[in-house]
């Protein structure tokens, strides 16, 4: 199985149009266009009944003490954890691509609705749901895709892994409201094949991509 995108080359920089935030020379960051990148997959195994897409960042700081704090930086040595940016399951077996901007085309305060997804399938909650939980202006359920917005003072470039899974069931056993880890748990024992493409992104102008 193979996954491709025209948005960026594997392990290359993700253009800011596909990010939640972009670099701003005055305020460090500003909201960006937040479009989902296009994805296409091929060499699908026989027996695939549905597809799932998961995008995660494995480079999120495990502690937030230094995150976006003036005069400080998030050290490269800090342990990192996963952050889910996109969870899409139950895509029909006839689906072999998603178009750029089809699942997200702007930043939506308080989150996009769900779980129904364009073109069929179900969106799960991404991890901005928890990130903005205490923000009066942004709190809500963030379904579908919301792109990169790593700390502007992080010493490392973040990776964003877009994985497509071919599954042997038409629908996963999940409640209407589910997150990335729940989706991965539900996929266990049902994955026929998987493939990924990875992009890189930073909001720290002092860190080279």
C-alpha cells in the first residue's frame, strides 16, 4: 500500500496553508488557513472494506511549563508525547483519495461539527478538544482535521504523520464521540495494510527545517 500527497514531499516542510498557525513576526504566531492536505492511496489489499486516516504529531512536549513562554524554550531533551490532529474512520472501500480542503478550510473557533464527515465516514475528536478546554473563546469539540501549531519556542521541528489504514470491516465499533486512541484501539486485529507520509513543521524561526 502506498500513500501520496501533492501538498509536500515525504519528510519535507508542510506549507503554512495546511497549518492551524503560521509564524508572525510581531506576535510569534497567527492563525493560518488550516486546510487539510490532499491524500491518495494505492496498492490496496484484497478484502479491504473501509479506510481510516489518522494524523498525529509524536513530538509534543510532555510538560507544558516552558511552552510559549517568553525568555524560555522547550528543550530538545524533553520527553515527547502524541497529539492527534485528524481522526477519520469508516471511509467507504471505493474511496481512494481525499481532496485538499475538503475536510477543513479554515480555523473554526469551538471546533467543527461531527462526527459525520464529507464523502462518508466518521470524524473523531482531535486533541485540540482537550488543548482548548479551558479557553473561553475556543473551547469545544474539535472534530476532523486541525493542522500544526507547535510551540513557537520549541527547539525541535515537529513531525506530522498521515497514516492511511486499510481495514477488513466496513465500520469500526466506536461510539459517536471518540478520539484518536480509541480509533487505534478499535482497529486492532482489523488492519490489512497501512502506509504513511510525514511532513515537518515549526513556528520557531530559529530552528531550521
